[in-house]
């Protein structure tokens, strides 16, 4: 079990895409079982026993678990014997430490179950070399240990070789045999995991000087009421209740963290606050005024949003970085000429300032944002959302899948915003992040807020019980 580490933009994704046949290397060789092979496509990779579990799901939502597993196979008969296939799949599931009913539609699975299905897919295909890209990002700590423990034991038995991309040093030290670290496209070191410490790995990833850690929390009393949710209820895409009578307050100058296992309504809450999902009942107020997420209200009430998967939810991948940074205010002075014209030079100058201030690694302001690494996309979105005066910032899993350096910088920016008087609602599946940033912690379970505590006196065991629904 071999861990691959490096900051965003270090070359990890490019390397594994070469292994999977998405990219063709300019030089070098790939050998499997001591034989040099040519991998021109993912089908070639599968033929050589190489499979990958991607950071973002590759499932067909409207198909069942069984159908998703079958369509991943290289070959299928013209007529599928479903009775036989389902029996085989259920027998396969019985050998796995976690089980998913083959007849369930994927759209009804929680995020953690989808990640498990992705791993099950590779095991079902018989891959002998499995690449795991941030495999535990949406899993609880117990689920993460279960999944990594499974593949670790398979590796120990000689059934599997695993290359795992992760930014969680605890997982590296607990499960990996060896570690390779990349920095800016170059191989820095390969060593036994037992010879490394978190501090040493961080130094090798970012260079002699690690990035600045999160700025200190300023001691201050919370200010005016910034966000109120009163009896908020909403339904999911199937019309079933997903949020039930949520009531909470966030004041200026504080971070309120919402913890919970992924799939308990957090995503739908963000969609409600972003204006992407309608309410069934309840009221949202910002600055004691009604708020329905219209563009005019967002501007007037100074609300900003840092969503999960920003390339999907907050950007236009094919547009230049400068245009994406300007999506909030491209139609307002000083970026307009007369009534309809746009000053593209002004957009680029503002983007270049954001590149310097937020340390965005990019070929330039005109580069399509979709070509940037995840951490640099997040920095660009944060530069846009924190521009000007911000009364309320909603941040959803802001460090999901990001590397050590990007995590430290983004958390620092969020804390700086809080210290400057911004109210921050932080929704995160990462408990460490919740504890590091929050002033108050709320726990969400089955669409309800079930527990609240001050962060400085919080009991981790108590929070875990409420997250698991056992309190």
C-alpha cells in the first residue's frame, strides 16, 4: 500500500491519469508485473488489472447498484440473465466488509455509500492494482478505517497493490507501507512510512518553509444577528422530507459549524441558502430582513457562498479565470462601459491582483479556470466571494479534497473574515475542521439539528454519538 502525497498542482492527478490512459506520457515507461506495457485508454488499464476510484463519483444515478457494477465490465452478454447476475452479486457482497443491496437505485444512496460502491466496483472487476484518489473524504472516521483496513489486509495477503492519494497524514502513517512525495511536478522522495512524521511529510510537500497556518482566533463577543433560520423545512429531489424545522442563529464575528455524517441534509441546506432549492416551510432572514436568495438580496445584504465542488457549483470551467472572478459584479462599475459594455482590461487587472493576493497558481488571468488544480480553483472562488464587505459567508466543505497547504491557507482566510466581523456558517463533514474553526458547533442528523455546544467546551464523544444518531 503506497501513499502518493503532494500539494495541489504537484502533479499527482497528471501522474495517475497517465497510469489510467487518459493522458499519454511524453517520456518514461510503465511496467506491470515487470513487463513494459502501453496504456492508451482506461480500457487498456483495466485489461492490465489497473483500476481507479476517483475523487468524484463515476456512477449513473438513475441505475441500480447492480446495473452500475455490470456496465463497468469489459464485456456483457447480449441478453443478461438477471437472476444469475443478482445471485452472483449478492454472493460477492457477502465477502465484503460493507454491503449495499444490489437492487437499490444509486440516487437513493448517501455520499458515503456511493464512495463504498466505487471501491466495490473495482474489487468486483478484479483489479489487482487499485488507485484510490482521496477515498475517505466523504466517510466517517470509522468507515474510513474500515475501508482502508480492508484494502490494507488484501495488500498484506498479496491480493492487491494499492496506490492511495490522500492528504490525511494519520491515514498514511496508519495504513501505508511506503510514501512518495511530489512537489511542482518533480519526485522529491520515496521512503518507508515508518521513517516519516507528519512534520517531515509537510516539509517535503511544501518545501523548507511550510505555508502559514490559520491565523489566531481574535477574542471578541459575537455581534449583531446576521443569519436566522426559523422552522426551515424542505424536500429532496424525490419530494421526500430532507430538512425538518431547522432553527439556528449566526452572529457577526463568529463561526458556527454544522457537523454531521454526509447525507443528512447538509447539501440540501446549502442549496436552500443558495436559492437552488425551495422551502416547504420556514423563514430565512439575513440582517433581520427576509432573504430569498435573489441576486438583488445577495448584493444588498452582502451574502457570499463558498460551495463544495466549486468547479461544478460556482464556476464556468471554460471561461477565463478573470471572468470567473468577476461573476458577481461584471455588470457594475468600474467594469462596465456605458450600460452594456464590459471593460475586459479592468477584469484582468482585478484578477491579477487576486492571483497575487490569494497565491493562485495559474498560467495567467486568461487561463480557463477548469485547467487549474482543485486548491487553486478554491482560492479563486474565495477571492471572489471575500471581495468587498461581506456580512455573511456560507462555506460548505471548503477544504474537501485539498492538500495541506491549501487547507491551511483557506482556513486562515475564513478565520480572518470572522475576525473582521463576518458571520460564517461552516458546513463540513471534517470534524477536525469544525473544531479548528468554529465558535459554536451544531450537529445535524436525519435532516434535523440535534445538538449544540460551544467549541471550546465540546465533548468529541458526545458529538460523535449525536452524529451517529445514538444519543
